[in-house]
């Protein structure tokens, strides 16, 4: 097989892997999420491309930031270990670290629309809506 043909075959293989790595219809969780979208500027600050929770974010309902396989809150940093979509619900298994401990947590996020998630706690009927902030 010629070098050109092997290169083309390799490129096509990489393209196929990239096309099928994310399931079709996968919901994009990336962004800053607050309980009240009208308070986004009080919950989050932005410097350049970096988004962070403000020092008083908890006074305005708090929120969290999802970037790739990371979830950040006011006092916690998490890594998404696995993600499974079941209809409108996304089940996340995350490893979270605070200053005190590390623990495994399951988060269930129900997609309400492109900019609203409902975070539910497994085994309960408790849910809280979060809205995507544009900063």
C-alpha cells in the first residue's frame, strides 16, 4: 500500500472515531449555570476567557460551571467520570473534592430546554432548576 493511501486511510479512521465519539443528540452541558438567570452577573465574574463564581455568589442562589469533564462550584471541584443520557435525563457520576474530602456523587440533570436544566437528587423528588448564563 502506498504511503499516500495509508495516510488517507489513517485520516479517515481518525475522522470516523471523532464523528462517533459523541453520541448524536448529546446535550452540551458546558457553561455557567445559575438558579436565577437575571442574577448571572452577581453569581459569576469573567476575566478574559475565565469564568468564576463571585465571592458573594451564594447570596444570589449560587450556581456551578461545567467545562468539558469538569464541574466547579463555590467550594468543590469535580471530575465527570461517566455520563449516560436516558431521554431528557443525563446521569453523571462525578468525583468531587473539597478542602476536606473526596467523594463519588451521582448527579441527575433533566434537560428542560437548551438553557435550562433541572438538577434532581437520586432517590428523592427534590429538584432545582438552573439556567445557562451568557457572560
